[in-house]
C-alpha cells in the first residue's frame, strides 16, 4: 500500500564533533523515502532547483521511489545549515535558505492521489494542508513539524493537526507546541488537538508513544559511533510509516513494532553523514538489529 510523502529535498551543510559535510543531500523527504522504501513503494512530492544534479538523483535510483512528483524549477535548492553540540543531542540551526520552497505549490500527480498512506514531512504547514486537500481519503495520515513552524505558523499547524492520525515530533517541540513542560501533560494537550497517536522522539534516549491504548516506551539502539544525527527523525518516520503501510493495520502490537522499526532505521542513519548509511543498508542488517531491540528492553519481573 503505497506512501505519498511531501517534504524538503535539500542540500545540508552540517558540522558535528566528528567532522563537517558541505552541501550534501538532505531534507525530510529524502531521509523518509530512503527509509520507507525498504517496506513499501514511495511517491515523492517536493521541489528542487537547477543546482540539484544527477549525483543527488542517483541516491534515489534503484529503489521503489517514484520521482514524478519531484519538481525541478529555476532557482536554488533549499539549503539548511546546522551545528551539533559535543553531546550530539542538541543542534543549532545556522541558516535556513528556503530558496525554491518560497514559491512552491505542491501539485500531486493524478496517480498519487489515491495513495492510502500519507506522510507530511517537515515543511510549511500551509503546504502540508494543500497536499492533504489533494488526496482522497487516505487510510493513514502521519506528520512531522519543527520549532521553525511552531514559531511561525501556529494557526495553520493547529488546522493541520485536526486532520492527522499520527504526529511525530521531538520532546522540545512537544513542550513548545503544548506549552507544558511535563511530557505526559504535553501529550494529552497535543492529542486533544487531533492526532490519536503521538510519537515523541527523544534522540539517543528513544521514543515515547501515546495512543488510546496508553503509553509505549521504546529505547534507542545504543550506537557507539554517532557521526551525524541529521535526518534521524525523518528516517525514524520512514521506518515507522513504512512498517505500518506494509502491515496494513494499526493495532497496538503493530504500532509498537512500527516504533521499534523507526528506531532501528534511525540508529543506522546516524552512523554516517547525510544519507550515506541508508544507501549502504541491507534488509538483513535491518532485521538483525530489529531483533536485538527485544533483548534491549525485555526483563524478567520474577
Ligand atoms: P531531522 O534531523 O530529522 O529533524 O531532519 C533534518 C532535515 O530537515 C535536514 O536534512 C534539513 O534539510 C531539513 N530541514 C531543516 N529545517 C527545515 C525546515 N525549516 N523546513 C523543512 N526542512 C527542514
């Protein structure tokens, strides 16, 4: 059951304690698509400029990722710059050059409109709403956002949340969006805005999922050599939505496995800059690490 994703396809310039990567492939839709395509076919909607070349397009080749919805227009590709602190957990945005995104109007190709699963990656909520308006009653709508949009587009974001099933955000964004410092209270307030399921990501500390069934705490895989956390959130979303799309159901057990699959994919993504590790990743590696998670969080209560 295919997945429609809209999000940024970007150049990233990233500094981490391990090194620096200049104008490498990034963007929420890029990480998401590469991760989700391990499970289901992906229809990508986004925009790039003339500076986006064959080298970047080649990253999507040979995978089940349809690029008909990736527009190429005059101008420069979205470019984001960020620097990570020594603990690799907090980051500072150095610049956000929206470039071709400033005049982007998402046009969903006819054959994408019936995609049963939709992921609204991190872009302007006004654009996320425009995409939702063009699709036909999807089974699952998941979405992501970030501080940039919570600050600047709160009204549109509230309108959007009313129409999504699953929201995936990190802990600081959950606090910012709800105005609550306690995450349990924050989750209650955010779920009251619309999303039945809320996944709060906590970087190297895992993720907490709130749904009608209660709360599920998932560990993050203990990665020894973190190189670049950029895209971990979108990669998580790709594994999560990809797994749910392939399963075709969203009961509690499936939801829990999907969260662990998201954590599994994200744990690989941070092992190299940009999308490098996702490009070398194999299904066998994914399944091996997925199984290790059971042992990580299992204990005998006597
Ligand atoms: P993550 O680390 O999962 O939060 O996602 C990082 C990705 O988000 C990077 O590859 C950036 O290109 C992209 N990004 C950063 N800021 C924005 C923004 N304001 N709108 C859309 N995409 C963004």
